[in-house]
């Protein structure tokens, strides 16, 4: 159905490309490229052994727009799936506009020299993509991504409005490491240590990072401490669902993770400003990243489950008053590794990237412009979650959350 170019060769990319290869009726030809071609070759070898499908590989610097354009044209791709770093989003969007193909990513743009991620940089491309007759899909991971589609599905099928929404992300997995991040360490630590913010009564309410903690009993995972954080879907959901009075994001962390992250921050190892070391300029967090375990290597070590979902309250479609629903997925780390060689965090981002890309290639999401996931029809995406390893369930709760 379509030729696809995937940029990036980390754990998420491996999971996504495996699932694309398992759907060769949709992804007729896949090219995988990154700055380090040997990582693409390793993934291609795994995909071939698991699925029998051949993946083309290439070397490219995602920040080099002419090189990416040349690769797009050489591959014949009609869709670029950006699974590289969020610093590279705008350059890859520029390349898609120049080459005349559609675009999809899993995380919004973040300047490399500032720990600040917002959608406005990418939303500014709306008129360019519309004028070019091209589609750009933003945030087709799990959170953001599936969590936004969950909200849209609830609005389409259960609730006329959403008054408040809480997004809960619990990882109950254990990899046996003293300290490791479940995705790119640099991005993970910048995100976790940023000031927490949530949307309430028409304004952003700030909270110091890692200070607001609540224990919650997650389906399939059990009781975990979750912390209030800022996450990009809060911005898009509060923008596109203006009736929302309060939107919050929560993620679980163990005490050991919090201790290590706090110490690393206190001694300056999470800094993003260059420092001099033995006559060489280095950026502390980039050096730290080289010392920490590669998340793509953790799949064989990780056991346990993850549970991610939304708790939303609003007026019921059937006129029965206000109702609260909890919609979520439970994902098993070991099952993910058995299927595609990745742990659940990579799987829960890579599979929705594949499904979002499938929506573009199938023609379901092809309106020219730049779109967040909650702006798109959810039904086929939700069906594919059930069919491709991320089954979801929805339950009515007794009332709004009390935390």
C-alpha cells in the first residue's frame, strides 16, 4: 500500500519496524535510516529472522535537510516516520515539505539547548503542509498518542464533553539495573526533571518537579507511587478540547530512580550547557547518556507489566448526567520481547507509530495540514490497537478521581 522511510534506530524504531514488516500489505517497502547505519543493519537482520521481510537500510544525518530529501527521493517513500530525537523534528518536516511526502512523529519538538518542549513550533507549519497538500501527524506514540486517541474515542462514543482528564502511566517493569531509563536517557531526564505543570481553570499551574506524589492501584500492575509531571498532550488536549477544566499527567517512579535522578541533577550531571573538561567542551547530560544502559538493550532483562490510560469525567451522551470512565492498556514486558525483541516501553511507542503510519497510508488520515492525534477519527486506530498487541479496555468508575 505504501513505501515508508523510518528515521531513527533505537528501541522504539526496532519495535515499529518489526510491526511494519508484520503488516507488509500496508507497508510494501520499508527503508530504515539513521546516523549509525550499523544499528539499522542490526534491526534489519532481526526483522528478517523474525518475519522474513527484507528492510532496506541507509545512513543519514537527520539534521541535514538536503541529505534527507535525497534519501526520500531515492527510496520513493510517500511517508516519513520520525523516530529520531525531538530536536530533529523541524528539520525532518522541512525535508518532507521539500520532497513532497507526508510526515509522522511520536514526540513534539524540543530545542537542543533548552529543556522546553511545546507544540507551537510544529503548529506553525500548518499552512505550509496545507498548501503543499501534505499531512503531518504529531505524537503518534502512546503518551502522547494513544492517550489522546483514548480521549477522542470517549468523546465520540461515551461523553459529550470532557470536564477533567488524568493521564496515568505506570511502568511496573524491573530490569535489575541500579539506574536505567526506559527510553533515551537524555530525553527522559530532561522530561522528568522539568518543572511540573497541569492545566486548571484556564491557566497552567506550576509545581516543582517530583514533589506531588500519589499512590494508585493500577490494573495489572498494583500499587505504585505516581508523580505529577508536565507532558505534551496536556497542551494539545487543552487546546483542542476547550471545555476541559483540568488536565493532569502522572507517571510512576520507584524510590531508587528518584534518588539517582535527584543526585545526578544536584551534582550537575543532567546539565545541558557545555562545560570544559581536560581542555574539551562537553555537555554533561550527553556524557551521562554514554554511561547509562542503552534502553534498547534492556528488553531481555525486563519483567513485569505496564499500564497506561486516561480517567476522564464529563457529561454522558445518553443524557444520564456526569460519568467517569477509565480507559487503559496493560502491556507485558516479556510478551513484547518474545514478539519483537523490545521491552514494553519501546513497544507501546513503536506499535502506535506503526498504526498511525498505517492510518496515513490507508487514507484514513490524509487531510492536508498538521494534526494532533485527538483531532483525528479514532475508530480504525482503536481497532488496530486490539489487533496488533495493545488491547484496551474501558470501565465506568463510581465518580471523578479524588487525588
